[in-house]
């Protein structure tokens, strides 16, 4: 039995296709969507846990690749180091999911791990190294 967490990156052409449905119906893969950032006409990204028979893993991965979906093992998570964060807000516009967001009442930036799709955009954007890549 295969059970693995992966990051799926969808090209705009595949964002509106029922790809997870086909993984379940055609390959018997169970798809547990942990986090997702999907907008019609734009690139999408999902962190998912896949469970299914090892023997059909390569078929399912081939299917995803045929749809232009990039597959990366979830080897890392984002760590937010609050003590280094200056709430400069540089990360907020580059975060596609609102996982890094600013409270406009006090201009304090916070990290919401459950929204993070590990796109890594914030890592380069942060001048204070308050977001790091850590092990999953
Ligand atoms: S990696 Fe950073 S920019 Fe990407 S979703 Fe997570 S918090 Fe937002
Ligand atoms: S860019 Fe870095 S220092 Fe600035 S708000 Fe985001 S995490 Fe905090």
C-alpha cells in the first residue's frame, strides 16, 4: 500500500479538469487534500496525501504527468520564526493562499500553517529570514 504526501502543481490548462476524480475512479487512489490553492485560468497547487496500491503508482503518476501536473514529494514544510518577523509585510502579496497575512488593525503579520501549500515564494521574499524551509 502506497501512502505518501506530495505537492501537485497544476498548469492553467489542467486546473479545471477533474484530475483527483480520475485518480480515485480510474486508479483506485485515495486522495486526501490537505491544502489547496486553485484558481480558474491560473496555476494551481495542492498538498495531498495519496493512498493506493504500489503497483498502480507509476500508472497514476504517468497520468498526472500526461496532464502537465508536476509532482514533488512533500519533503519540507515552512517554519515561521515569529521572533525574527518584523511584520514588514513583504511576504503577504507573494503568498497565494493567505497563509501569511496581515491584521490591518495592528499591522501584525501571522502565519497560518493550515493554508500553506509550500510554494516557497515567501522564503526569497523575506528580508529577515523569518520563514525557513524545514523538514516535513
Ligand atoms: S510557502 Fe510561503 S508563500 Fe507559499 S503558501 Fe506557504 S506561506 Fe504562503
Ligand atoms: S517578509 Fe518576513 S519579516 Fe516581513 S512580514 Fe513576512 S515573515 Fe515577517
